[in-house]
């Protein structure tokens, strides 16, 4: 009987100890943002862009912690794009695109920001990107850095004369025709 009581007591003490440790070890901190993006078609993206380029994703820089214009912590990630075709604007042959999101730190010091509205980039990916100097009020963009106009809507993955983003798969030449028509109409 004493062994049973001792076993139950030991189990209870271990359970309380493990629960206490779990409560005091802080978990990773996560923030999920919904940016409420207005629907934009190609003419609207063309008008809203300071530049439109195609190129390849060369590098993904480590995510960094910053403070947004509201004084809150924010994580952003920068992508280096090697530009091979400038469709609109005056832009360098290598640019950086800054998006909201990413993770910094490890373990209990890890802080992550997630948003479904920002585009995702992968190294080696060929892209068509509508560029903006407006981060949506979250942070200032240094010289040579851009945001994506229309968030996820302004980034297309290019492959086999098609351009795709979360809105669908399109013929690349049709998108280019819309961009050029919009720029001609603006003159």
C-alpha cells in the first residue's frame, strides 16, 4: 500500500513540476497579420508602380526585427533580385524587395510575423514584379529597396511564357500587352 501511495505521490509531484516548467518556459511569440489588400488589376498595378521589372531571385537575406511606424515590433525579410528587364521606371540592375514577415531568434526568444497577403520569393525563381516605394505605412524603405505594389497581386512567377500568382495563371504576353497599353494611355 505504501508503494502505491509513494508512486502516486511521486507521479503527482512530477506532473506538477512538469506543468510548472511548461508554464514558466515561454513559447515562441507569433503575430499573424491580415493586411486587407484592395483588389488590383494589371492597369491599377501599373499605375501604382514606380517600376516594373523582371528578373531572378538571387538571395534571401536573414529576417530582421524592427519597429513599425506604430511603435510595434515587426519582422521583415529582404530579397535580392537581379533585374534583366526594366519595363517601367529607372532602376538598378540589382534591387532589394522588403516584405513583412519572417522569424528571428530561437527557442523561447523566437519572434515570428506571418501574413498571407505578402508575396513569397524563392531563390532562383524568375519573377515579374510591380514595385512600390510605399510599405503600407509599416516601415521606411531605404534607397534601393522596394515593396511589392498590391502585395501578393504584384508578384508573378514566370515559367514557360506563363505568369502565375495566387489570382491565377496568365499568358505572359497578355500581361505585358496590358502593361504597355496602360503606359501608352498615360502619356
